[in-house]
């Protein structure tokens, strides 16, 4: 519907004889992975503080949601760039969608499993016979890879785990439908605590600590677009301004959270939740200037390839990332 409306609007402008903006070539549409929240603060800060304007860019940030798959939006031309977890992006690339990572604002992973302590779970081998909530739509890949490395079936039974397709909430844990659920350090874990559960009642397993962390929230574009010098220059400007936004957000987390709230058209977010989220997000972007660390990339790939008979990807990716954009943006 939005695309149709945009077409009508363009036709109306044309019919009225109104000239297109001179800077039309410098428009950038960014597709987020999820709804407006502090997970994406750097981009909203760059908008609000005029960092994109300084680069001559007209940036539109497109919120995501449960029915929006960023790779599909990118493939359909609905966005110039998308945010995506690397497992999802690499899986999409292997399946024929040539996406390329041009920048990596997130250095660390915020993904973890949160379990009831009274289940007796103290380590991954205790997952056997348990029910675990897992997000899908590309978010399942790190979990499936981890279980494969542990030699634990995801088909249920006493020696395997029963995978519960988890919605984007914490209800399965609170209602005891699952022994563990997927949570992000910056979001759902706080929701569990807000539901009246104390930290003493829980045991958590951070993917980062378990050695199976994969890169999250990278900036991806279509490979063919990088053949266009004008597009590349636009992305250099976009990455430079975005990283300026991220570093500002890190240093001013409360202000960044308030800026996010201003852009939340749903009114669903609260100040307390967004400030807590931004505090946790700042820990994940710390240490990154936007350039992808090749060792981090290889660790992600190795984790995904170590999937036994059912790996997330089947071969070492070629051309899945480039330092060309960040090299130009940061120098």
C-alpha cells in the first residue's frame, strides 16, 4: 500500500509540474530489523542532530516489525540499505540474494538464553529434555548452530530440546510454557524482570560467553549497487554520519533514548525502558568504529559452518563483506 501511495504521490507531483528535489540522488532509505527502539538509536540520533544533513543526505528510517523481512525489502528495491544479523544475511546470500556487509556498528552480541533456575539447568547439556523458546525469521540460526555444536538434537525427546517458536515477547517463560527463552540483554531480559521475576530465580547463557556469538545489526546493501560509484559515495556518507550518531548515542545514552522516543510514532515505548535499553546497547557498540573486524567475521562464519549435518551455511562465503565503504568513511 505504501508503494502504491508513493507512486500516486509521484504522479501527482509530476502532473502538477513540480520539479523533483535537486538532491533526489542523495536519498537513502534504511530498513530496520524491528520497531523503533534504542537498538537503532544511532540512526535516529544522526537524523535529529543533523549529521545526515551535513553529508547532504535525505535519510528515511523505515521501522520493521513481525511481518517485515529486511532482506525481502532490500531485494524488492524498497530500501537502499538494511540492518540484519550476519547469520541471516549469510544464509540469504548463500540462497541467492547477494547482500554485502558494508559496516558493522555492533561489536558484541546481545543474544542470550534466559532459563528458570529451578529447572536445574546449569549448562548446555542440561538443555536435553527441555523446551526452549527460539525466535525465527532468521534469528534462529545462532541457536541451531550452537545446539549442533553441542550435539543436541532440536527434534525433541529426552536427548534433545523441544524448540518452541517464540513470539517477540517473554510470555512462554512467565507462563512456564518453556524452560528457557531467547532474550536480548537490552530488551527481553528486562521485560522478564519487569514481570516480577528476580534475577536470583534465573540463569542466563550469553552467546558471547559460550563462544557461539555471531555478529548482529550490520549494515547491508545489494552487491550490484556497489558497482555504481554514486551509490558507493552515498553509502560512504551514510556510514560516516551513522557512526557519528552511534558514538554520540554511546556518550549521551539518556538523550539518545529521548530522541528515539520522539521518533516512536506508535507511542508504545516508555522512557524507562528505552533508557535501560540504550545503556545496554552502548555496551554492544563500544569498541566499534563501524569497520568490520575480519576475525569477528570469521568467528561468525566458523560458528555457522559448525552445524554438523545441518549447517546454516555450507561453504565459506566469498564477497560477503567489504571494507571499501568504511575505509573511505573513516579516513
